[in-house]
């Protein structure tokens, strides 16, 4: 017969739930980054002209929130990084990439890529 200390269960169950939530959010961040990368590949984005960049954003509550920019290398457009805004977003979430002037402070330009989870 195995005897389990009740205090172990009191602490183990909440810790397991916290760990599970963390792992789920982390996996969602990774999948979202891969989705953006695949869409950029399929669309065939080319490097923008000097003074312009592709900005990545997520739409939360009807408002776009900047999460980064696209990088270019070896004929590939990509975005990489973990963003807390993505982890806190509820499904379905809209993600996008827009071509903007580097000095622009808003994200109101037309998207060149749009996706959702």
C-alpha cells in the first residue's frame, strides 16, 4: 500500500496546472511563429525598399498590436521571437504583416499577409 501525504496533493495539483498552462502557452507561441514563417514563404515576400519594413502585428480587441518585424536572409522572409501578447490572446486571433514606412508609428496600412489560429 502506497501512502501519499495529503500536503503533497495540495501543492502538486496546482503546480501541475500551472506547468500545463505554461507549456500550452509556450507551444501556442511556437506554432504561431511557424505559421507566420510558412505564410511568408508561400506569399513570396521580397525585401522592402530602403526606408520601409514589414511589421508583424496581432489584433486584440479590434486593435492591432505590434509584435515585431520581418527579417530577410537567403531569399527567405521570417519573423522570430516569443511575444507575451500572443500568449495572452484568445482564439481566434488574427495575425498580420503590413508594409510600412520605418518612421510610421501606427499599424493602419493594408496587410500583405493575414492569418488566424
